[in-house]
C-alpha cells in the first residue's frame, strides 16, 4: 500500500481528531500550561520539605500526611488545583475551540475541506477533554515523582483507615484522573458553547473561567443552598469517596448525572448555534 493509500484508508473523523490533538499539544501555550500545572505539586512538596508546613493541620486536605508518605503530594495538589488552576487552563482551551479558528480565519477553510459542522464540534470537544485528562495526569504524576524524591514512600492509608499498596494506589490515582475529567466535562461543554458565540477567543476564555469561579462562589454561599446540587462545580472535590475501602461510588454517580446534564444542555446549544451560524472567516 502506498503512503497516499494509507492516508486515505484512515477514517476521516479519526484523521481529524488526530490532527486536532497534534495541533493542540504542540502549541507553546498548551505546553506552558501543562508545565505550570506540574509546578503545583512540586512547589507543595518543596514547601513541606523545607518548612514542615502541614503539621499545624491547616492547609489543603492531605497536606499533613505528606511527610509520612510522599504519594499524598498528588492528592494535595489535586485539591489545590481543582478550584482555580484546572478550571483556568481548561477555560482557555475550551474557549478557544471555535473562536480561535474563527479569529485565525481557518474555520471557513476547515468546513470547506469538507468537515461537517457537527463532526468539527465533537472533535473540538473531545480535544478539550483530552487536555483535561492530560492536565490532571500531569498533576498526579508530578506529585508522585516529587513526593518520592523528597519523602518516604510506602503503603497508603485510606480515609476509611485501610491500607493499600503502591499497585492499588496507581489504580485509585487513575480513578481520580477519570473523576476529574468527568467533573470538568460540563465546563468543557460550557466553554464550547460560549466559543460558538464569538470570534474573539480571549472573550470566550474569560467568560468560561468567570462562570467556573461564579459557580464555586455560589456553591460556598449557604443562602443559595437550594441550587448547590445543580451547580457544575458542586461535586468537583467529591473524590474522597474513591479513597475509601470498599470503594464508594455515590459521588461519582451523582457527579456523572450532573455533568451529563450540562453536556446535553450546553452541547445542544453549541450544536444549534454552530449549525445556524454564518461562517465568515
């Protein structure tokens, strides 16, 4: 088979997704954001090592456990990153999905290729989820590496008191990554929809990040208790159930249904807007 035949044998959606992921992860901005996220667990590990922070019981969850087991650096880094750093970087990527192509003048060319509008939306959304998975994995892996370098590493004591070995810890860490990706899937859909409303990517990015922050502020106000369970950020830090034995899936399921609702609603709005939009650039 010739190289040309090999290229044409690749299904078009797969080729389009591969091109989108290659473009996304080759951008200097993406590399810089992943590098910045990797610094979060490293800074936490170094701070605890140098100052002994956490012995007072103040700070993010698991901070006091780091000196006994360096693997807790990854858990602490996730708790510290989910409220701000992850939504910030995900808002940048999700807000840039369609608006970024429009601002560069490549959106019209993509659709002439031809690439169906619905297919392009799906590929852009999957790309945002792929970045979310990569960003979360970078935090976890950098936490494990920095924790192992600066502190003793051994069996992990779960929140329920049981002890698991490194192999089972790796499985729990993978579940945590999956939980965070699920948690941010609704935010990705919101960012995708906002990105279809404008040709200015910075505006879409900022709006997505602001909405993520507003959701967390509303979730912290007891006066708004009636709507807390409907806010996209409500279960973002609910992964503690995955650190128990046996595994408790309640928050995972509740989070999944909530995020599915946001994906359906805002994904549907994005499809409606994009399919009816005049593409001028």
